[in-house]
C-alpha cells in the first residue's frame, strides 16, 4: 500500500523555491506515495494544476489580508492553523507523514499531527533569515513556537546547516538535505560559448522581486558600470509588485532602462542561463538557493552575497559583501576584462535523483539506487 503524505507549504504554490522542492518530491515519489497539500493562499496558484494532475488534493487555510501597517494575522492565526490542520488530518487521513515547510508556523501543524498520531512529522527549513532584524513581537512569537516545533517533530531538516540553526536553534539535532535540480535541463548550456572580452557582457539575475533578493542593490552596482564595460542585465522573476515598481522607478531615475530587461517568472530559466555570461545574486539571506545551483549547473561564474551559506558553492561562486556596490561593480569589470570559458563543476550531490534517495529514507521507503545517475 502506498504511503500517504501531507506536504505543508510555507505559503501557496506560486513560482518559488519551496513549491519547486515540493514538486520534485511529488514527481519523483508519486509512484510510491499518495500526496496531498496544505497551503495558506486563497488560490488559484501557478502550480495548482500541475500538482492536481499528479493526483494531489489541495487544502487551503487562507491567510487574512494585510491590514494596519503590518500583518496582524501573522501573530493571531495560530489557533486557526492548528484546528484547520487537525480537521484535515482527521477528515482525510490517516496519513503516514506530515512534512512541513512553513518555518516557525510548522509548530501548529506538527502539534496537530502529533495529536492525530501521525508517525513521521518533519519540520523543514529553507532559509537563514538571521541577518535580518525582526520586530520584538515576532521574536517573542518565534521563541515560543520553536520549542513546540522541536518537540513535535520526529525529524528536523534544512537545506543548509545555517537554515537548520536559524529555525531549530544551534546545537539542536537536525540533518541537511540539499535542494535538488534536474541537470538535464541545463545541457544546452554545454554548447554555449564562453565570454570574450570586448563583447557585450550578458548579466543575469533570477529571483522574485522583494527585499530578500535585493534587486535595488543590483541597480546601485549597475550605476557604476557604464564606462567600465558594455553590459546588459536580464532579471527574471515575479514576487512583490510594489518592490518591482520601485526597481522600475530607479531604472528610470538612473537612466538605465536600455541596460536592463525584466522578464516574467515563467520565463525559461535554463534558456536564459545558456545565453548569459555572469550570474549576479546579492540576496540579503538564503537557505540553499536553487537559482545559484542552476547557474552553476549552466557553467556560469556567479557573484553572490556573503550572507548566503557557503554550502551552495560547488566551485563557481565568488562571495561578496552587500554593503558596498563598488566592490561588486569592480568584480563585474574584472570579469569582463578576461576571457572566460564556462566551467562545469561536479553537481552530483545536488541532483534530484540523489536528493530523492534521502527523502526515501526520511519517509521510510525502500531505497532504489545510489542517486548518482545524473552527471
């Protein structure tokens, strides 16, 4: 009999890292497991149809709309999430596994799963937001939820050690499972030429618009590039429409419109990476970025924020601080002054196949190989 698994998203099923991690799990293991999903948006979301086509039911406990100056619902919705999750588990169960991706709020879902006698209860961290200042009330809330989450989880995992330490606390037992990618999607990049000095430098950034991905900092870098090198930046992403408007306004104010293209989130990232020369990624925080993995799988040299855990470096990343845009501008100019071939590094430990074997162990499924078939 197939195992039944409830995956709990951190938000909805829009374009982003967590839904893609969940999507890989379902695609790889749906022959051995039946999956349902719990999300916190009203929907419909970008990946709804994809999950439903693979037999997943989608349950929703929508967050309330923002009101006042900040989202009061963030601090008050705990009982609603707890009782909603418990109701789903009792009505649609029994489940063998509840796998939570919703950070500190996983405490509510895992407590419900423990009361419902779910044997495998997983808390999964995808980010290290320790660099960001948090409101005192949020620190208090997270401090109260962490011990509940840790006590109710049978397994604590994260995409990096920094992500584990952020969510569970330093010294708390946890395991790292890297995010996985399908290397076959990036084969086209192997026939793409390297960079020749004197040609227009094609920069690429992939990430949803918002404070985390720090696209406004990118513009400060670009301001210092004209005159140093001929370049064009392509940005791919959806996300916060207000933040994107700020980016577009700054582009006009700085006179950079002709240097930048903004493409929607559903653009083919492998195609853009095959055309690019240099990947730029000045995030304020990350757990284990899929975009940086994909850039390295495409043979791209990457300039990335030093706030990002070093585990992500497969050999194609230079880490830089995000306090000084001139340092980044000089690094871009230095890159443009040298001939650079694409460099294809060993990505086997981050393939979907390798990561799937770790989930098989986590879900107590039979293992079926060494997970190293992709190269």
